[in-house]
C-alpha cells in the first residue's frame, strides 16, 4: 500500500501545500474573463527533489500542478500537489546486550517515511461582477504522518476582491467547508466548518512575485476523536499560512522559495506502532515546510478574431 502511494506521489512530481489544507492564491479574477471570445487556458507545473546517500540516506520529492480554463463569466480550475520524504539513519543495535558495540553487524540502518502527503482540488467560479463571485470546490487529500489516511470533502462560498492596483491585489473569501477524514486509528470523522481566507499577490520587482495566503477553519459540529480530546464545536480550529516568492529565470521558467505553516488544534492520531490498548497519542499540532522548486508555465489561448473590415 505504501509503495503504491509513493508511485502516485512520484508521478505527480513529474507532471506537477504539501499539505492537505494548503492555502492557495486560487480565486478567480473577473477582468481575466472580460472580452474573451473563445476559452482561454493556463497551466503550471512544479518540481523539487533532494537525494542523499552515505551516512545519511534520504529521498525527498515534491511537486504540483495548476490548470485553469476561462470562458465568459465562468472559470474552472484544477490543482494537485504531493510530497514524499524517506530517511535512513545508521544507528547502533546492541544485539548481544553486553552494553557495547562489538562488530559492524551491530550497526544498522533504520528507515522511516517522514512525509507522505497528497492534495487535489477542482473548483468552479461564477462571477457576478468584477469584484464578486461565487465558488464551489471538491477536495481530496492524504497526510499519513498527521494520522490521516484519506480526506474527502468540498467547499462553497463567496469571494470578494478587496484591493486592486497595477502591481498588487488582495482577495477575501468566506464560506462553508466539509471534510470526511479517515484516520490511521479509530472511526472516520466528519467535520462541518466555517472557512475564511485572505490572499495577497504582488509584483515586487520585474519578474519577481510575492504570493501570500492565510486560511482559518473552525468546526461547527461535535466530533468524536480517537485521541479522546474535546471535539466540541469551535475546538477543532485549523490555521494554514503560506508565503512564496518566485523569480523568473526564463520566459516560461521560474524558481520559487516558499514557507508554509499549519496549525491544527485537534490533530489526528500519531501514526506509530505498537501502542497499548486504549492509548492513542496526538500528532503534532504544528507542521512547517520550507522548499525550493522550479515552476514551468504553459499558456494557451485561441487567437483573437480578425477585426471587421
């Protein structure tokens, strides 16, 4: 099962938060849709890798993709991302229990998966004006170290552009989020949440862009958690933050550095074994990630109609 998820993550890396609830600067912009005679599409692919061997063995792959299609007052977008990391460390194993290491056979390599996340989202925007739109989205994710075998859900809400200039834009969203989490321990958990999002994008210099996002979700229903924590309404608050800076190094190619932080006040069960009967420890409530990756942009649009004579 684990090798199958690795293959999926690797394939996504070739074509394409990391994290299950990674906030994206994903809202639509109405002016992109004005005066479009035929549909227009845009796509980007992201890839980052790290391999080490010797005394410390590690493999890290992160990738993602985004694609969108615009026509009239409608926009459809699709995105996906994946992260996989495995590490191997040489440790001492006193096989005969004499308190000392006698020969090389007592030096072994212990391997562990430190990251295994997948995230995908399909979203539809319907623009009401240049400033306002309604959206609906479907989400699927996986975050094994955080105790989540799989997550399926959806979102809907209202988006409003708060600020617009030649070089910057700020948008806010408010809506509803539903998640069905299948955990590594215990029964699945359904979460009904209110969601708030703020995204800001700006051109810092020519060819260098800033992309920042903040997302807050809190549960409206009572949750029965396998860790035994209080799952009452408004106790399962989650905060996701991302800051990314990208710089062009070619016409279609850019390098990006990013920092992500994720807080979960009611984290899933810690994915470790064996555990005593009835004891289910919590995973860490805070996750962070810093990464550097290459981003390639594909763009296409139908040619404009010739002017009437």
